[in-house]
């Protein structure tokens, strides 16, 4: 059995877009189905927190805590990283003229959330313009430091950027911010399952991430880490029973986030199965999976840059399991001046599923590949051949 056979992906498509919504292995889908059947057999027993759900969520919480090296008591569950970002932003006590700092590589949904929260309080959103291509992590740190003012209250920073697939130096950014009394919210949507994490050493004020991307868990599953002293301020986006019900077994922070009304907890409860599956793929477990995916991603971007006659946009130290390469305007011109047409051509005519992104406030576009265990270098070689033909 080949590794790809563990997933139910269309065999006629070269799926190089794991970074968008992930892909769930069959064993994890089966676990979720079994859990849902158990739920429907006795909904009260399964869903009532005081009966079974609370204990089951605690087991998942400890699994995530072990993965990211953080106390389980500091980890709440959210539907996805955008949900977590909104919860933190909505809980901020901003005043008029306070500033939220985001970057030009930020995820659009989370940037929208920052603007929404700022507008309600009379605060403003400032954008640190980070170049792409760039030569080193120093350019990221310098851009953020230059954008900070005395009114900056929070920095919203991606751990791994979505359009440009860069690993940002979050530890250095957090250290810089804390010396200035600024809190940091890390959007770590892509990080768990892509690289080792140690949130205790990293020290963010807030960190949120998805389970459905690189951990290959079912959709609508993620976590939010909040430092203990800030937890009383952070509320879920849906206020429910936990707002006025004391639970002697857990903090108000966990009580509120664990129950925001009737929901399907099976995506969360299947997370340990997903992590165990990924650990089983290679003899050295997750470490080997991280290393293998990154090595192919680094090699692949060189192959694609050669095919597109473009330079490497960053150092390999800033690359994880994804990589983005620039597309020259001449390539788009041949496709009718439309990246959407090029993307459709790659999908419809050549059976590649992968995204193209326009860089913020720029006429430049980039193509992003994602490498998961089911991908191999032959797929990249075929893509390079197609791009060489389209660019000629």
C-alpha cells in the first residue's frame, strides 16, 4: 500500500494544495464516523459536558498540549484559526487611536477581523510592508519594528504566511514586541504538523492554529493558546452557558470555550487519531515527516523557479512544507492577463490543483505548492514541464 492510498484524494489530480483545507486520511474519517454514530446513539450521554464530553475534550487538549509544548490549561478549542483570531481581537480593550499592527503578508480573513474590531473602537490598523522576494528574516523584523509606534497595542503576525509560504521569525518578533509592552497574537494556522512547536519557549500572548491543515484532522477543528493572566479577558465569539456557570473542575476560560452551544465535537475528538496516524508514517515519526516534506518543498521550488526563469524569493531557512515562487507578467500575458485563467488551465488541462495569489498592493503573482506525505517529486517534475511549456 502506497502512502497516497491512505487518503481519498482524486487519483486523476495532482493535489499540491494541502495548505488550503488539508486532506483527511481514511482512518481519521472512519474514526469521526464512529464517533458520530456513538453520539447519535445516545446524544445526552455523549454531549452533556458533565457526563462524557468534558473528559473526552480533556484528552484531546492534553494531546495538543504535548504536541505544542504548552500547559493543557492554557489551550481552548476553536473551529479554526480565524475563529481564534476573532475571539482575541474582539476581547481587546482598545481606545480611540490605539493601533493594531498587521503585515502585508497577512491572511485576508484575519486582516478583515482586525479592521472590523478597530473600526468599532476608533482604533486604527497599521500595515508593516514586508517585501517579497526578500533576502533574510531581518527584513521581516525591520519592517515590523519600523511600523511600531507608541500607540501600537497588538501585533497580529503569521507564523507561516499563506500566500507567500514564509516562516516568519516569530520568536524574535515576540521578543521585540514585549520589550515595548506590546502584545502578540500569532496566527499559526499552518504550523502544527509542519514543524516542531514549543509555545512555552516561544512565549506568545496568544497563539491560534488549525488541526485540519497539516495535522490532517477533520474540518472545523483548531486551538487557541492564551497566557494565563490574559485568559479572563478572552471570550469565545459565541457567549453561552459558561458565562454564568461555575465549574469547579476547570477555569472560566475553558468552560466558556468548551461549550458555545450545541455543536458537533467529533472533528476535535478525532484529532488524536490523526496525530497518531501521522506519527506512524515514518520510522522517526513526526520529525521525519517534517524533514521529508520540507526537503521536497525546498527542492521543488528550485525546479519551479528554473522552469519559470525566476529567482528564489527567499532563503531556504524560511521554508517549511510549502513554497511560493513568483510568476513573471509575461507568463500571465500569454494566458490573457489573468492568473485565474492560468490556474484554470493548470487544473482543467493538466490536472493540477494548486493556488495562485496576487501580492498585496502589487501586480505581482505567485504560485504556491504544498508538500504532504502523499506528494512526491514526480508531481513537481511534471508541473515544471507544463510550466516550461506555458512560459515558452
